[in-house]
C-alpha cells in the first residue's frame, strides 16, 4: 500500500473501521494519521490517533489488548480504511468485545448455534434431533460427522454448488455437536485459526 495515495481529511486523519478477521464482528471505528498508518504497516499491529488526547495511540498499550493486523484494505476513494485483526482481548475500554452495542447482533451464526446446542445438552427437549444425538453418544455423533464430510466431498465432486452449501451447513452443525460433547468451546478453535493467520502474516513480512 502506498501511503501517499491515501486521502486524509483536513485534520490529517483517515477514518478506520476495525473488524475481527474470524468472527467478522465490527470492533471499532477510529482514526489514523499518516504516522499511525505507517507504524501499523511496519509492525502488523494496530496504531491509531486519539482525537481526544491529540496523540498517537498504540492499541493495547495500557490494557494489553493488542490487535494483530491480518489484512488492510481501503475504499475506492482511498479516504477510509478497513482493518481485519486478531484481537487479543476486548476492543472497547468498557471491557466489551466491541465498541458497538446491540442485543444478539454481535454474535455470529456459529456462536449462536453453539449456544442452542449447549442448551439442548443441558435441557433435553422431546423430539429434538440434537438431544437425540447427545443421548446416543460420541459414536453416533462421530459417525454423523464422517457421513456429512463424505456428503460434502460427493457434492463437490459433482460440481453441485447448492448441495455443497447444504451439506457444509450440515457438517458445521454436527461438528459443533461433537465439539460440545468433547467440552471444547468454539472459541478455542477460533484461537488456533487466528494464531495460524498471524504466523502466516509474520512469515510474509
């Protein structure tokens, strides 16, 4: 990225949206000046400009909640930036994961589904397929994961896009059931993926 091509506003700043690279949750809307952008590119960690304090701001300097940059993009007019990051802690000074407030909007589809599956495990529901899987145990759950993985492969081999989408959704669901049965939070899987992305980016730099 050529910093000289970025269009800074009259105050020498460019608005910057920061988004979680895995969950796609929007974390913060902040600002960068040229120095903050340069440091962000050089370190692969988020640097911003605090309009309130009128100074450069290293994200996580006080809280320890550093944000590792996975990808940096800009809009067509090059007067706004988008950062995909791996946050090592909450993005907001209030302790929330995001500075944007809402009800369930901050949760991804997978984490919502994880919550529903956990409820079915704790509170058996008559007629629930999820409850049935937990009652049958790990052998049944593992068999379903294998079956759904095979269905994804078959759909892909057949070049059937709709079936690939449908069968992948089934696979994701059964994987979440398996993770829950093993007492493995989805967040632990996210952390491994995030760590791999960071290692990949560091290798490139």
